[in-house]
């Protein structure tokens, strides 16, 4: 089966399934000295599509600029002029993009480099054999585990049952909603 990569450029591309083309991903990997020679192009493209799907489910700041967009970027911001209240007063042409972690605006017709880099990292992790969204047996709440009685693993109460992918988290930390963020709307 052949996978076709359709890149979202910030123009709300119909059928988009990636933020980066295969050739550009290879340039990214080459610049980091990653060896992907054992993976064929179809396997890499599948990893790019799966990485995009993973990113699509994260709690991003702001709102999609178009409901028909299959991906979550580009986005309107929810800080400053682009929030729900201002949407009642101003047309979307006055809206601004999302603020990144350094306080710079990401334009409303832009896919930020942080998202592209996070997708590249996620695809690389997938190619390494990791599952970004694994099924957790019985919720992953393991009380104890041992191997042949010699090695035992015990976790502190409250330890997450999920693996964290810090390389991905770091790339996009300023573009995600923080825990405890909520919106107050007036009826």
C-alpha cells in the first residue's frame, strides 16, 4: 500500500496528513546523524502520519482556523485579541495567532517550526519501535512486577502508567495548554 503525504502549509490544505514532507524529514534526520536506512520510504511515511495523528490529539492553545481542516494547525490564539469574547466584537480578520513560549505570535496562516520538529521527533521515536499511544492493560495500574524472581519493579503511588516522550514535550511545551487552564464564558 502506498501512502501519500499531503503537507499542511498553514493554508488549510484539504486532505493534509502531515506537517512535513518525506524529503524534508530525511534532511532533518540527516542533520542529526540519525540512520533510517533500514526503514523504507513507506515505513517512514507511515510513521509521519502516525506522528501527526498523535500531535492532533494534544491540548493545543487556541482554536483551529477552519473547522474543515483535518489537522489542528493553523490556529487562532486564545490570548489577546483572538479569544471567545473578542470573537463577538471583531471579525476573524482581526484575530491573532497563538503565543509561543517566548512570547512571539505564531501567525494564523502558519504551522510553527516547533510542531514540525515535534512531528519529526515523534516519527523517529515510532521508527525506533515505540508506541506513542499504547493500550494500557487494565489501565496500566501495576501493583508489582517481577522477572524470574530476581528483578522486581515497584512504582510509587500516583506514578503515571504512561511513558512520557520528553523530546516531543520539549519541542511544543509553549504551544500546549497548561494543566489547570480553563475558559470562563459568559452566557
